[in-house]
């Protein structure tokens, strides 16, 4: 099977590069019950100071974008719930402003995690700020989010929203007295020995030599530069590079390692020290009539999922705007991580939408997993 995976992963990735989906790909697959793991690295997209292209390799860090939501913020919230410092039903917006109207004051942690908070999907607040990255921007940005009119009654439907996860990331900081990146490292990644391979990169902390070893993203029209070693998301960048909705960087192997740990917990084959298996299983298996979301994780939409046709309905995963994703299937005991820099050099390239389901289907069909 490993040889079949090797051939399939190489063929699918090279097709994506040839069709202009992205310039660089790092992918990892784990078939747990057969003890098969494989990683592949393809293309370039890492611009050096002399404008040459360095190939993607096993150490290449990719901007994970919204994979931050499940891997950092959701797991951090689980750790605080497990410790008794938070509860699913806690109304959390009132912690930021006790004078909020009743319809906002009652929004719970569970509402935000399942994208049913009533908050809009997005708003380009960054355009109202000068392009200077500093944590001093955080209070002003939070005030704008809290003042935003609700898009629908909380709990009545699901609408994927960055705004709620920005608030959750700040909630972790308020409850712990630590920055989100420090809490995440100490509680989630250090126990898995991943503290330097899955991490936030606060703005201004990455040197030129380090930057050249990271996948480039967009030539940003707001910041007037090519982004490399700095977070792509404008709001996270404004906040200094650490936020609850975006900001994580990682390798395919590091994302796979976290997913393997979570799948082991789900299947009672292991335990993460930060939270119980029962708590994680509750988050994964939460079902609601208001949409396909579990608590902090996406699930396949029948006939429309980026995971393709073969992941079971119990599967969970997530996508990132920069062209990243992971999917975990407890029935097949299968994990697929796909990291690309599809926004390099422009976010207008949306070929990833067709490539993701093709990639997963091709991989499973050609390797004999399907």
C-alpha cells in the first residue's frame, strides 16, 4: 500500500502543480490500522532574496490559515473545559462587554464553536486601520466585532464565521493570563514534541534566513509586499500574528501528528494530557439541525465535500483559506493532510476548489483505500 500511496500522491500533486492550483504542495497520509504513513513534497513557491525558487521539503512551514480554529483554538477551549475553567454553555461575549444587548449576551461557547452564534461571516475591519501590526490593535478590533449587528438569531442556522473565533482566542487569553500562542504551545503541542513545527510566528520575529525556508503566500495589496513568514490573514496580522481564527504555521508532518493524536483519543487508543477522550468525542460527534458543523470541526457535506466521495459521514476536518486542509475518518482510520500555497501570488486563484475533492478521491482510489 505504501508504494501505491507514493505513486498516487506524486501523480495527484504533480497534476495540481501543472494545472496552476499552487506552486508548492506538502501532503501526508496515515492509514492507522495498517500502520502505513507517507509524506510527499512537491514544487516550490518559496521565494529567496535573490528571487530564486527553493523546493518544498519536509521542513517547509506553510501558513495554515483557518486550521488554527480547530487545531489551536478549539483544542485550547477543550483544555479549559476539561480543567473546569469554562463550560460549553458559558455566555462568553458578556465577558468582553457586560452592557451587550440580551441577544448577544446569551451567545455561548458552543454557539461559536458550531458557527451558530449569529455573528456575520466576515467584515474587512482591517481597512479601517493603518497597516501596522501590534497587539495594541486588539481592543479596537474587538470593539468593532462586538458592535457588529447579528446576521441571524443565534442557534437558528450555521454561518461560518471568523469573528467568533477571534473572540474565542481572546477568551483563552483572558481566562489563562497567557497569550494564546504560549498557552497552545505549553498545553497542546509540547506534549506531542511539536513546539517548533506547529506554531505561531508573531510579526517581526522571523529573520530573513528563516523566512526563506517558508512557503510564500500572497503579494498583499494592503501591505504592499510579498508575504513570507508572516501571516496572510489581515486581521491576525493586525493583532501581531497571534489570533484565534488564523496565525498557525506548520509542516504536513506536524499537522498529521496532531491529527493522529486526536484520532487515537477518538478511538480510545491513546489520550492527550490536555483533555479527556470523552470530551473530544463529544466535540467531534456533536450533531445539530442548524448545519453540518460539529464543535470546532467541519464534517463532509454529502456530494459537495472537499474530502471527496469516500470519507465517511462521521469524518471531521477543516479547510484553510491559503489552500490547506486535513480530514480524519474514524471508520477507515484514515487521515489526509494537504498543505498548499494556493494564494501565491494572488488569492484570485480558486482552482483549489476543484483540486481538493479530486486529490482525495484520486489518492484513495489509486492506493486501494477506497
